[in-house]
């Protein structure tokens, strides 16, 4: 509120007034006049600033528009520049704000490509403030704009207020539209290709390619009779044509927590969604049928295979929404979460943390002393002091005073003065002992500060949820309850506290064993309703689950047994060398400088490669094909498989 | 398709207007204008100090401080200007406890609306307002958002943008300076002409005679009345302003603020009732999870050591006292 400049001015002028008005006015009245005039001016500036700030409260409007291709868009497309235009204007009733600084809060992981998201100046009714800058989202997902930070000050810089104009808006970043090259068929295998979107199935059906000849059965349409063959054999022969069935591809997208980890826009899930979207668009361009199943550790979301335009757009939206899902890291440290949540609240909910709406009563500072039952026994010495020592001591002090006033012996003073001081100042000594025990910051140290922060956050959470006062107390005392809400609060604002990837036993915390069962069930369900040999593309991170692959392997075998094809695309960490390179490194024979860090890194890399090899071997043996995200071109590979299905024959 | 197309590198976002080299002051219309206003006020203040208050030391000192404030954007200059001006008025020669021959009782009746005082205070106000606005345009208009430990080294605060200043802004500055000179004089008139006398029914009265106001000794005895009246005036003005603004802000609360404020009030009322079950629930959950804090030496000392010490202490005191009976 009061800047340091304002504080020093008030202190200086106040000191001069304190000196001038009582005494200095006798000899130099101009000093008092100067001090009083300056104090009145300061008071006026304060009132004017408060009036402007109060008049503006709730009367500042923020509008946000996102433009791509020169037009306002409800969604964005990845890898295309999007222009963000923010207008901050004053509504009627607000006074002019002569000096404000505004800054639009960027979505997590985004950088300004051009323009600026900050501005300084004045805002009037006639002259709103406009920010315009360009973003370049590189991956599908969700962009969440929280709002605009506005700092206002008076023209002299004596007063200051910061408000956050919340305008939470989420925009989907849809996957990049596939270009001509990616939607083209990968390999042209024969000249006579069937029409797009279908493939020939060597079963009798209503296609155009001759499949077989058989004897006439009464009821066969006359146009199906093969007259030449009938003439040669002297019996009626009927032609059978091959069946034309659509090529179907079902994508399985892993949206488990392990896939969501990483910088915004640079997660495995975002990459998988990008690949899946490219496959879906390329397949839709050739009128193939594509379906999508999104799964995580608990549930699946199924979009049945279809080829309509609406279905394609819904798939893109699903990919974008899935890529924007925040990881549920499940942090269980209430103090750490409280630190992050409080920082976020200070930044985006400053008005809800002010003491006038969110108090911090003094009781909070002594309550921690009563955290343990044993400390309740402290009441005993307190009562003892009040009723015995204090009461008796008062009587004794009378005696002491009598002896001091009229000492019988000078040595009386050496005894009774210290004794009297100790008795009278006993609470002070106890305070000293407590400081010694609990730290120089006070009786209760960090615990009391944490409790005050916890209470303020609890009131914010309960207020946002329209909850009851009991919820505030529960947030204060129930760590699990608080942790769950704080995690939700942070996730809703796309803020991720540091994630511990490994538990105390060194085990990866985001393995997600349960997702394999969910995936296997989904795959078996798809196989159950499949019509023909289909392509199942699984985009999942299962490398850490080498020992738990059984459910998936069974499902893959079931799919392959029905003549379907299964393609597994595995994400690969950016900082992990590919297996081939590691082998080449080992064979190059060069001596390396060995260090502890290098040894640990080598061990971790070797362990990851070993797991990857195990998973790949198991899946290949079950009949699936396995490739990495960053290996070759997974989209082209999937399209190539579909092309094989289109032109291939089923095995009998 | 697997490898994402190379994304363009982000541009360096234009910086907020901040502290700039001194030579750029002349190119910044806002800073230039207010530098001239502050310089004018400074010159007038120094001239008046020298001509009317016979303080060559004061004139030179405020000139040096003011010029340093303008040239080097010295943030402490305004406060030092006020302090040095006050000192120079009391001790024109610059030596402590050595009057310059201008003090005297005769000055006091003339202190109300004396031309020299009016001009001096007006010049000082113009200089201070101009200097503060100049600092906002050339040094720091807004403080850093982060607390000092978290401000990046070399970071510069935001300043007012370099835009021409509208004429009304300057005229308002001069009008305000004049208005507050008069207001200060009126307030000074009130606190010197009125007297606090708590023996009366209404404790504020008017001085009955000039001699009782300004007579030797009486003036000095009235310092308490003046001080209390000044404090009372500012308390009333400030309190009234704060109350109006507080209510205004209360009336303009947002929905979220109102909800949290209501919740907080209800929580404060119900805390004693709801604290107990929730505290026990939390304690039981912690105990079940084995997360209860361990009892340390401090607790044992507080629970057992302190009572024992107090008991011993009481025994010693009682014993000593008994020994003296």
C-alpha cells in the first residue's frame, strides 16, 4: 500500500512536524507550516489514491481475443502462431487511473514470440489499454489464461496497490492439421487399388473383384451367372465377388499420470496425441475408419470408429483435451504443497488473503503449543503460578518490602532484591526459556507461521467451494483433506509442484500397473466387436512395466489370433540415448573418463534399455510390432500398415 | 511427423520502461517537464530562504540536495530537503543552537498568512511534488513486485512511460500546491488560536487574550495544547478518510471477497465449537498413520522441569521469607 518512498516521506515529515509544532514554532513558525502543509498534501494524495482504487474495484473490464489467420478463433491450432489481444478498459463509474502497469499472465510453458504482454500508462474511459502478442503453441493441449495483473500507483509513487483481474479462460490447442505429404499413402503396392476407405476381403460379398465360382443355387440373381463357365461345364455356375470392407484402425492413447509428466507441451502424452491426431487425419483423408480409446489407470473413454467429419473434429478435440490433462502427482507433503499453493494464491487471489477478509487471529499462534496432550500439562504450572506463587508471592513481597525499607541487616538486600525480581518477573524468565526451546523467532516458530498460512489457504479453499466454517478447521487439522484440495487447486491453475519420481525404495512412482489391465480390457473389447482384420495402434508407456505385461500380452495374442494387427508405439525419453547408439558407444573402444555420475547414468541407461528390450521382445513374440516415438516416422509406419491391410489378403 | 517441426525461437519481449541514462531525460517529455518544475521550485525555495530567512547555509544546502536529486535521481533527496529546510529555518547560520537573529516572539503573530511563509511553503511544495513525479518518470514509478531478497540483481523498477504531460496535470499540480499552502495555514491558525482545557465542559476553547497566547512563557506552555490539537486534527481527518474509504471498499467487495469475509466471520464465531472435533479427528488420523510428532526434550522440560523448578523456587522464597520473620 505505502511504498518505501511514501514511508520515508511520512517518517521524515512526521519527525519534522513532531519537532516543529511543539517547540520550533516558537522561533521558526514556517517550519511548522511547511510540515503541516506537507502532511495535509500527503493525506490528500492518500485519499485520492484510495478513492481511485476503490472506484476502479470491480469496474475494470478485461476482454481477451485469440486470433489465428486474422480471425477470432475459439480454439488454437498447434504449430501456428496465435495472436492474443487483451483489452483492459474502465466501466462507467470508475475514475481515471493515471498510472498503471499491466501484465497478462502467460499460460504455463508458453513464450511470447512477438509483441508484448506488458504495458504501462494511464487508463481512461476513452482510452483503454490494449496488449497484443503472439504465441506459438507447439503441442496439442490446453492453454489456460488466468488473467491480468494490474499494479496501480499515484503519480508521485507514494502509494501502490496490486490487483489480479481474474479471467480464467481455456483454449484448446488442436493438433496440427496433417499436410498433403502425411496424408498420402506410404507405398504404392499395386496398380489396381480398391477405392479409398475399403480393402478387399477374400470372402464372398458385394465387391467388384471376382472371388470364386460355384454351382448355381436357386435364388441366385441371374446377373451373377457366369455364362461361359456354365456353357463349358453344362451346369449353371454362379460368380462370387470379394467382399469390400472398410479399413479400420483403433488408437489406444495412454493418458496415465506417467505420460502427463513433463514441461507443459513437452509431455509424452502431448507427443502421443500429436502422433495419434496425425494418424487419424491421414486415415480420414483416405476415408478409412478410425476409432480412439483413451485410457488411464482407472477408466477408458471410447470413441467408436467412424469416418464422418464431425467424428474427426471430435477426435481432435479429444486429443487436445487429453494432452492438456494435468498430472495428479499425489504429493503428500502438506507443507510443501502449502508453500506452492500460497504462492499461487498470493499471485492470483491477493484480495482473498487480505486480513480484512481473511483474518489471522492471535489464537493461531498459541494453539500449536497444545498440539500434544503432554503440553496441556503446562496448564498446571500456570495455575500453580497464578494461585500459589503469585498469591503467596504478593504477601511475601510485602514482607520483602518491609525488610528492604527498614532492613535489619544490609545483607538482606542481597537476598531479597534478586528473589523479588525473580518472583515478579517469573513470566519473563519463562518466556526466555521458551524462546530458548522453540527458537529465537518466538514461542512456536515455523509451526505457527505455517499454521497461519494454512488457515488463510483454508479460508480461500472453503470460500471458493462455498463451504462451511467447519471445512476451514478441517483443512487446518486434516492433512489428507488439505493435501487433496491443494493438489486440486494447483492442478486447476496448471501449476505443478516438483514431482518426486521415485519413492523411498527407489521405485518409480508413476509406473501405473493398473493401466495395463485397463488397456488389456479395452483391447479385448475392441477385438470382440471387430468385424475384420483391424489395426490396433497402442500409444503407451509400458517400458517400466516389463514385469507386469501379462494382461497386455494376452490381449495382444487374442487380437493377433483374430488376424488383427497390433502396433505398439513407445515413448522414449529425450535425454535417453537410443539402444543402437549405446551399443556403438560400447564398441568404439575409446576409454572414457569414469566418474561416479557417469557410472550412475550408465547404470540407469542400461537398466532402461534392458527393460525396453524385455518389453519389445515380449510384445513381438505375442505378435505385435514395437517402435519408439522418435524412431523413423511412426505416422508413416501406421499408414503403411493400413495400406498393407487394404491390399492384403487374410490368411486362412 | 514424429519429430515436431522446429518451432520459431521466441523474440525478446520488449522491456518495461525503466531507469534510463541521464542524458535520455531530455528526450523523455514527462521527466523533462517535471525536472523543470522541480528545479523551479528548488530555485524559489533557495531564494526565499536566503532573502526572507537570511539563511545562506540553508539556501546552499537545499540547492545542493535538490540538484543532486534531479541530476542523480537521488531518492532520499525529498526527505533530506524537508529536514534541511526545517533545520535552516531554525538555525539560519547552520550552526546548532545558534540563532540567526530572526527568532523572536514578534514573529509568531505574523506567522498566520505571512507572505514570506506562503511563498516559501508553496515553493517547497512545488519542488517536492515535481521532484517526486520526476522520480516516478525517471527512476521508479512502481516498486518491485517481489520482496527485496528475490529481486534479480540489476533489475530496474518500472517508471512512468515517456509521454507528453497534459496541460491540466501541470495546472492541477500548481493549484494543489496553492491549496495546501492555504490549508496548512488554516490548520496552523486553528491549532494556535484554540486551546485545550480539560477543566471545561467542552475542552476546546479560544484563547481569551493576545498576551495569554503569546506572552513570555505562555507560548511555551501551550506546546502541549498545540501538539494535541495537531494530532487530533490529523486523527480526525485521517480517521474520517480511512473510515469512508474502508466503507467504500466494503461496499465494492467482489462476490469472492464477500464470501470469504462472511465465512471468516462465521469461522471466528464457531471456531471454539468446530475446532475440537476437527483437532481430534486430525490427531487420530495422524496417530493411525504414525505421523504424530515425537516428544522432545523441550516438552519434557516444560512439562516436568519447569513445575519442579517453580516449586523449588517457591520453597526457597517462602523459606527465605520465613527466615526473616
